[in-house]
């Protein structure tokens, strides 16, 4: 798919997400947060769901977790504009509660389309929730992030072989600074695979 085709398809998707009422979260959201970044990137980050800052701005990872993510990207000489960033859910769950199964089912179609359009070689999952979801989606055993962070999972897709790398959620650093070291080490794994 060329860049123009990718752009058109993503714009269409963003328009559909903006009007989406497939689950109850549409009634509490301020903005949808479809995702953003370099649509030709071979590296895609998938987080859990927008928080309050993201809901206000309509952009993923713009709060404190986002600053940590920026720092981690910088540690492997990348900038936000070099990668594509999105979430499993495109709307904020009230009080940042965990996503519900019916919300995931309602939203996962948009993520499938994003993955198909961007077609990254490496999908890096951010946090336990996104990791369990994505491992399951690609028919791998869902495992806790503490068991799989920094591991490289090889998957086969109709588009060819691809890689999943689970990571701790950058927000953990905001309440446990020592996790920055683990995350930086795991980002080196990303670097070695792209
Ligand atoms: N946490 C997430 O998982 N996603 C965001 O966009 C922000 C915080």
C-alpha cells in the first residue's frame, strides 16, 4: 500500500472512530483517541486506553506516561514522529478503570484495521493489559507482563512474519523509578529488532 492509500484509509478510520457509539464509553468521552505517528513506521506501540490528558487532547500518551515514553524512545535514538502509537481502546474508561470485555470487542476492529494499514514489523505492547490482549489476538498464550517483558515473539501473519515485544507500561516509572532501567533495557531489544 502506498503512502496516499494508507493516509486515505486511516483518515476514513479516524472519521468512523470519531462517530463511534458501539459501546458505552462514547457517552463519557471528550474526544476519541485513534492514534497517531508515522504511518510508514515499521514500529507500532499499543497501549491500553486513553487517560484524562489523552481524552482532553484526542492524542495518545500525552500525559506523564507519554513523557516517559518520549524519553525511552530517545534512548534508542527515535522520536515520537518516527513511530506509530495507539491504544487497544480509543475512548477513555471513566476513572481510568480497566477496559471491559464488551468495550474491547467493540473497539478491536479499529485496531485490526490500523495494524493492517500500518503493517509494522514490530508491535511493542505497553503494559499488562495490552500485552495480554495482543498475545491472545495473535493466538499466543496470554501471559503477564512480568513474565514476558523484553521477550521477542515471532508470529506469522498473512502479510508475512512479524514480531511482538511486550514492555512494561511507561506509567510504572511514575510510581517506581527503578523500572526505568528495565524499560531502557527492553527498548534496546526493540532497537535490535528494527
Ligand atoms: N496510558 C495508555 O495506555 N494509553 C495512553 O494513551 C495514555 C496512558
